[in-house]
C-alpha cells in the first residue's frame, strides 16, 4: 500500500496486476490513474489501499537510464552504486558532485515512485520510466 501523500503526478505504481501512471490525487486521497479499456487509454481512480509500489530491480534501474558504477577508493566495495547522467549538481563551493554514486547508500529508497521523486527533486525533470 502507498499513501497518496507519497505520490506525485507521473509516478508509476501497480494497481492489481497493472502498472499505471498517477494522473491526479484528490483531496480525499483518491488516486487517479491511467487505465486501458478496449485498447484506448482512459482514467480511473483507486484508493491508497489498492495502490502498490513497484520494487526496484537492476533491470528497472537500467530501463530508467541508470548505470551501475564501480566503487573507487572505498571500503564499501560490496555495495552496488547506480548513477544517472542527469543527477549531477553543484555543491556550494562550485565542485561537481555526482549524486548517483551515493544512491547505493539510500537503503530506504526501494520503489520506482521514490526514485522518480528523488530524481525530480535533484534535477527538476521527470524521470523517463520505460516499464
């Protein structure tokens, strides 16, 4: 189950067995999603008790444009780090920092909608999700 306040328009979630995109979130917590009827796209609503997160897998991260990176000069060589070319930003002193290299440390980020939200917060752009 995902609470409606964890979602943004454009997030991908699972409702029953379908992967859908969030199209709106009502004040009462109803989540509007894409739906397909007779081959045409429409819209339907679901409650947060029907909405399930999509777990992250290496395959999904790759479909979202992330690449696995080697850890250099680290005592955490057993960790997997993922980077995305657009997740670079500048620190206060003007040095470039690749946020993707720290992605492996974010143990609480386990679902596609969380990566979408993180990506938007860091880049100001929507993450293209090809599921």
